C-alpha cells in the first residue's frame, strides 16, 4: 500500500509499554472471548495478559505511522459517505489494556468496543496474521483496521445497537446468525474503504489479493478446521471464508454502502 505523503490521524492513542490492569469479568470478557474464538484462539487465553509483548522503547515507529495513515484514510472515506460521521479512536497496546468492554489481551486480537468507540490493536497480532493465519502483507494489515472501523460505522448508523438488542432476546442459533451478518457487513465496509483507496491510487500490485487472503484466513470454517479438525456450521459467528471474501469483494467492486444490507439478503 502506498502511504507516502498521506496524512496521519490524530485519533491514535499509543499505550504500548504502559502495562495492563486487572481482568474484568461480565459481558465485556465474554465479548472478548468470542473475538478470541474468531481468531482461532482458546477463549481461556483472554483471561491472563500475554507476557511476550514488545518491551517499552522497542516499538517500530513505522508501524504506528502506517496504522495512523490507514486510520486517516478510513476517516476521509466515511466522512464522505455517512452524514454526521464521527471518528473512532484507535488504541495501540502491548500485552493488555483496559477498555469499556473489559480488558483487552494480546491473545484476543484486534476488536472494536462500541461502548467507548475505540478500536484496540496489539501490533504483535500482525505477526500472528502472517505466521499462523498465512495472511502476510501491509494491505492485509490495513484490511484488519478497515474491518474494525466497519463496526464503528455500524455503531454510527445504529445498526450495532439494533442487532445487539435482537441478539439479547434470541436463542443461540439466531444469535450466531445475526453475528455472522454483522461481521459480513463489516467486511463489506472494509471493501468499501478499499474501493476508494484504489480510486486514490493507494493500492499496489497484489494488495487486493492480500486483503482477500486475510478475509479468507479468518473464515469460521477454516479456523475451526485448523483448531479442532472439523467444522460446526451452526456455531459460526463470523461467516465462512467464501462469504467473507464475497462480501469484501462486493464492497470493493461497488463502492456503494447501500448494497451492504446483509440482514435483508436471503442468502449471504
């Protein structure tokens, strides 16, 4: 991805090296456990903070700069497309940090907390994205940010609140179905951002393929096959690899947010 000359966002908070707090229980921890399952991590790993994070002073400023520029790019796109859009904040942390949704652990992977409208990322996750999920490349990293920002778009438009209310009243099977549609729409929104990034000539040869590989690598079917050797479709919460790729490509090809209603689609 061509980021030279791009502005940096002023909405990045760098907590790396500051350490973490006590683990919170309740709904926040449950939400983080679900996100951990999304990335193929044992949910029990959410509870203890990771001990293999970078030490203070060892962080690469280029990583922060890249994240900041990608976030700025999403800001520019969504301000044009969503009336009254307000920017999310992005928190960089090492090991563990507190959020309004509970404690964020390095084991959890990137996530969006609607309660404080922040995206949380331990940059060591990108190493795992390459090593364990087989999705290398800077545009794969940008896709992760754009997906989490997609959840912020859902929060801004009221979708997140409506769907969470439905999920609170539904049985497990229906909750999973709603979760899948929510996640696929976030993938679609990531594709919308990529559409405009391509229009602005920010993409290099192979960038789209990197994003598609990242979307495919975090499909429920692929993760379950890798972690437990078999697939349980009724337990899916984020969609299959094919679904995630398809909705990302739909956003990439159309550039039209109105085509991303995953909740009305008969087939996803």
